[in-house]
C-alpha cells in the first residue's frame, strides 16, 4: 500500500468490483490468480472477457484466466518493473500517452520518461521472457482502450521490490489517463476479509484509524484528548521488526489476536525462534494453531458468526457482520479486550460494537459519515466524510488525495535470491481456491477433498527427477526443508516449483526467502531458490 | 436516452424502457408471473413455459420472460387460457417428479411445490415411466438427485454464465434428457469447483446442500445476513440458524457485490465454526502443558505479567499483532489497548504477509 500512497496519496483499490462487468473494456491482471484467490472477482473477470472485454494476464503460471485471455504473458518471476517500464517505453515512443491527463493531474513526467528510455523492447524481452511482439501489442492495446482496469495482488507486492512494483503499475495507469473514471484504475485486490479494515482502523505501527499519523502532533493531540492518556509519538514496530526484536530480546511480550505467523510468515524457523525467546506470549485464537503452541496463555476467540461488527472489503466497502449464534467461548473478542483493558487500569464502557464504531468514526474524517444504520442494505465505500455523503465507488475523480499524482522513476531490482547450481529451482508460493490462510483446514468437507499439498512441477523437470504426480519429494532451501507430494503440470514453467502455504505438513514458509521489501517489510514469498530431491 | 414504452397489463397502464421483458414489466406493477427457468442475472431461455401470458393479437401464448414489450401491447397474465396452460405444464412436470414432498430437503422453498399449490395440481393425469436415477452423494457439498430435476437449465446457465466453469450441460434427448457433467461423471470426478451456484438457483430438490441434509425444515431456519470471512471480496450471504445452532450458508439474493454467487469456501467452508477442536476456555501453560483456566484466572495472569514487563522493560518491550480476519471494532480496540494501556505504537497485522 505504500507504493500507491506515495503516488496517489492513498493506498487502496481505486475503483469498484462491479465495474469489471459494468464498465471495463479491458482488464490487465498482473500477479493475481483471481479465480482462486478472489473467486467471485475472478468469475466476474471471466464474464467480462466472454462478453468481449479484452483480457491480458501477466503471470508466470498458466492460471485459469490465462485460458480466457487475449494475451497471456508468461513473465519471468521478479521482472515486473522492466516489463512495465517496457510498456511505458513503447507507449511514449509511439505517442500514445495521455498528454492532457499528464499535464493536468501529474508531476515528474520527465523523470519517468528518462527512466523508461532505458527499457527498449528487445532488452525488456530478454529480461522478462516476453516476446517483443507481445510487448508492442499489449502496450498499444492498453494505451488505446478508453476504459482499462489494472489489477494486481501479491504477485506484485510479495517481492523485495514490491513497493516499486506498485509504483510502476501506478505509473502506467497515470501515463495513459486510466484513472478516476468507472472502468479504470489501479486495483490491488486485498487478500483477507478485513485486511483493508485492519489498516483503516489503525492496526498499524505508524497511524491511528483513518490513516492519521502517530508522528503528527495534531493527530496525536486529538487522540490523546479522546482517549484521556498521553500517547507515544514515534512509529512502532512492523511485524518483521517485532520478530527481529523478539529474537534479540528487546521485545519481551506479545499479544497475538487471530494470526498464525508460524504458518503464514516467511522464513518460519526464524519466527519460531523469536516466539521461543519471548518472556510472555498471549494468543487469542479459534484453534490451537502452530503459533498458539508457543503461548503462555491462550484465550479462546469468537468467530465471525458469533459477533456483531463490520468488515471492510477490498473495494473499501464497509459491511455489517452479524451475530448468528452465541459465542463458543462464552464472550466475544471485543468483550475480552474490554475486560483486559479494565483490569489493567483503563476501563472501557462500550455496550456493543456499534458504540466502538461510533467512537472510531468520530475520530476518523474519512469514515465519519458511516453509521450502522446506513450500512444495513449494501454497505458504504469510504471516503464518506458526512452522513449526507453517499460514499465513494471511484477514487481520484478530479484530484489525487495529495493533489497531483507523482510519477516515479523506477529501475529493475532483481529478487534477493535466485536459483543457482546448489538450489536450481525457483520456488514460488501462493493460495489455492479451496483454502484460506486459516480456518479452512477445520472445515470437514474442504479438508476431506483437499487435505495435502500438491506442489506444481513442470513435466520436463519431473522427467529429469523421475517423478510423477502423487510422488513425494524433498524440497529444501537455505532456510529449511520439507516433503511434499507433487503434481506434474505445465501450469508452471520449467525450472519452477509452486507451492501453497496452507498445509502444516508441508509448510512452504519453512523455505521462503528472508528477503523483505525495505519499505513495507513484506516478505519475498514469490521468489526463493530451492532444491528438489526424489524420496 | 432509452425509449420508454407504454403497454397495458391486466388493464393497468405501465411504462418501461424498451427491451424490458413482459415479466419484468408486470413485476414493476406488482403482478407476479410464475416462472421456473427464469433467474435474475442469467440469460432467459423460455424453457419451462410457465410464465406464458396472453398477448392480444398474438397467435399463441407468449413466454413473458423472453418476450420484450412493444408499444400499446395488451397483456393478460392470468386469463383462463393462461391458467389452463400453466396447469397443464405443471401436470406434465410432476408426471415425472417424485412426490416425496413430506421428506424432501427443499420442502418450503420448492418453487414447483409452490406453483402446484397455487394452481391446485395434486397429482398428475399423465401416467407413465418415471426416472430411477441413483442419488449422487459422493462429494461433501452437493447432493444431486436427478429424479427431481425439471430441466429448467438454471444450473447449466449459472455454471456457464456466473462461474464460467461450464461443468454442467444438457445430455441426451427426450425422456432421457438430463443435466450432467461430461460423460455423466460425478461432480468429484469433473472439474467442478464446488461454488454451489447451481444449488443456489435450483428451484426444486434436485440440487441441495449436503451439510444441511436432515438438519431442519427450511421454514425453521432463522437467516442472518452477514459478510463472508474468507478473502477480501466482501460477499454477503445468509447464515442459517436453527435452535441456536449454525446449520449452513445460503445465498442472499441481491447482495451488492456477489448477488447469489459464492465460492466453495464461503458456501461450504463455514463449518470450521462448529469444529470440535474449537478452543472453549482459556488455557494457561503450566510445566509445558496447557491447562484449562477460568477467564478470571487467565485475564489476571495476563494483566499482571504485561504490567510487570512494561514496568521493568518499558512500553516498547510489548508488541501486539492484530488480525485481518477480525472485525473493524476488534481491530480498533487492539490498537487502542496497545497505545493507551501499553503505551506503545508496536501494533501491526498481516497486511504485509
């Protein structure tokens, strides 16, 4: 999100999901296997493509939507920046950029022009593995289509250059004026049900709710007044830094609500060691997860079906969550947090989640107009500054959040670790349709059909290793090893092994890279070097 | 500007945009025309003929779900001829439909039963052969009873037009016609993604949710609209509750992002909530083993240990991980707790991971 915040002034999906089928004439997907990770959005993309919208899929894997695509570009992992710069090089050379939009709405165009000058199609083709012909065709098609939407997910962000990847995507949209109108925009599809909301609520080390900076004295003073305490004025620790500091002994105690970093964070052996090193760990969870095993105290959590509240979806839509059954542990999570706060000398007196929401909204201008009553039918998309405001389906209509959009000059940053003689395979990871980061292994039906990892391996590599679908292999990296069954398929290119991160028995994150995006601290889940041995 | 067209339905004047079907025009003035194969959001095929209406001057009855309005059209939706045609259609449909409504999973939400009730069709006058297909129960999500299929084709269109998977289609002709995956494979053998769109549109008991079998009659369910806890799309659905127990998930028609569509996780993955391995009481680790504790005991231990650590090592020795799976309100409280009580900005969640 830092990338979009730098360019546009705010980091969120600029447009809305229903514009895929209602407005867009072209969809370009970079690093998003949408039919599996966000099925309903993926289904809409397929509907749009079948009704005549152009579909461009940029992905190393032959994902389902590649089958529907007008162009499927099998990009080499970690070469998104040269690819995007290459498109912009062609667009500028052929005078297809939107000069009016650039003039009125952006700054720094000359910098971009200078940078992308160094990315001629032949050079880009050699880096990305995409043919010169396809680069020209896609550049022209995207630039000359009036309503074109860009989508990406973790295939763009889970790289050491994730933030720069995002800025490059934003550069491309600004260069062609594909912003601020229905059927356009830069659209990161958020992975988890309330990842947008958790950010909006200030569950981040640098901002309060509504993205008000903790380092801004005025914002801090406002929250100090509302909360009646003095607040710390410097940014806190990000997740990787928390574990680093726990490892070093500076962080002594942690409270982890509904997260399982041992399974989901990169380089899990490092996470285990950090948790081991804590003096005191509280985990509040539905199940005894890999992470909860390390806890000193486990608090049972209530599930989504057991509480009232709200989630905010990837299109910034705040929607109601409603209590259907009694909380299994006897109390909801907000009640638990209130009880703990009171015991530690800071009593809270919310009678229900609506009162929590109203306090938050009163302190957060972008959400100030949203009430539970207004959410009843179909939710509201923020920004929604007042009770009369209808919400905002499409951002950046007339201006960007910080006035003008800033072009960034961005050069290629190769992945932190690439295959070599010792670890000749490129390991990439992601999500599959049937599973989610948590909870799905506890669904009887889902677990009965999809209970174990099937890592994807190209037929050529399978032949060399003399393995077939269903065989077990040992996969190792510089950080760990595991065994997994494989599926032989040309979904992956030769030289790649692709794994999901869902299975305790084949925990892909024991292998993933320690490389981090220096700005967002996102792990490089998409590229690591690995070795495969038949067992 | 779209042209407005004026017509008369059951003597009432109505004005609708050109291209509107007679069915939708009738709906607009509160006239309910029965239909089995029509579904909002899917293409109209006019297959079941139940929606036929009389159009003055037309040679025969017209399928209102597929026919567009015309200027000055005079329509009767419940004339004697129309009623007779509908009764005959229903009579034909139940000629080859098991009348085991007493024990049918779909009882209460079966459109065929509703219309037979409305049009007074108790039994068929056409005696003949009946299907005796085995009921498919081999996957954990969808029960397929093709004996109850009326060949409306909504499942086929939902699979093709909503999910785009094209797993189901019609096979064979005449009496042997059926909707099926290729080669009459079972769903588990096909490339079905178990989104259950077919189940959500099926008007009879042909396709039902396996998890809900035998758990209660449809009219007993309390339906609670909520937002899906898997992925960031923000689909809505109904949680079905009976006697305080979660029974299943059904589509909430008209949901703003997804209408009736869901994926395998949203529609069928909800049962993690009732998994017997759910934690029900606080646990405290004593000598390496987790021991059940009361809320009081656990919260007291947490507050004293966190208090001590803050006292001894300072606020920044504490860090909280909030959750992208929890509600906004819970996230707000975690960051508020961390900042006010613990005095540190060390709070984050897995937006990065």
